[in-house]
């Protein structure tokens, strides 16, 4: 596996709720801060107060492996009630470069509830992830596997939180 191939990871969960109930939960940018993961805090910026095309938010992250960092995300794809996708990059004045990653949620109805998917694709930007790969290119495949597993664990925790919020 190569980082230049923009690897993607996805998790999904069938939930016994309406798509509207799931949508309300997956559009809360603070959801991942409620579980054990890298995102510690998130805040809407530039007057945004919810998911909408072009809305931006800042994320404050931390991990034992990479320390602390801040990101700037922008909603780049939006289908109300069904799908929202955000591009993640550095929190700096120079945001014209390639994104570090693209993340998203999708909600689709089923006969007895809905299916919720969360996904992420590694980007081409100069992210901390890319820097680790560049520093040890002989370990690229193992580094990518490890990082995608971290993302998968975070996504599973997010869907656990959605499921828990729906519990009576």
C-alpha cells in the first residue's frame, strides 16, 4: 500500500432509528470528542454553526505518537439528511495546498432503520502522517496500516457513540 494511492477506510453500522435521528448525531462535530480518540475539541469558525456547504471548523487533536496539532476543515460535499464530507488541512494562513485527508458520514434508510457509514481517505497534502512516511519510506506499508487502523478505531468509537445516544 502506498500513500500516493490515497488509501481509504470505511466503517458502517445498521441502526434501529430513523435517518433523521442518525443525521442529527453525525452532523455534531463534537461527537468524536465524546470518545477516546485524537480529536479533543472542535469549533465552528467564520460564523458557521452547523454543517453546510463551505462551512469551516477547527479541530484540536492529540495522540501519544504525534503530539498535538490543530486542523482546519471545510465542508466540501453536502447532501442534506444523507451525506456530508469535509476536507482536512493545516490550520494556517496557507490553506491553498492539498488536503491532508477527506472524511465523511453517510446515512441511508433501510427497512428497519438506517445504515450509517463513516469514511476517510488520505490526501496528498504535507500532513504529519505524510512526514512520518517520508522519514521512513521503507516502512510505508506498515505505517499506513497502523494509521488506517487508528482511523478505523476512531470511527468505530464514533458509531458506538451514535448507537449509545439512540439507546432508550
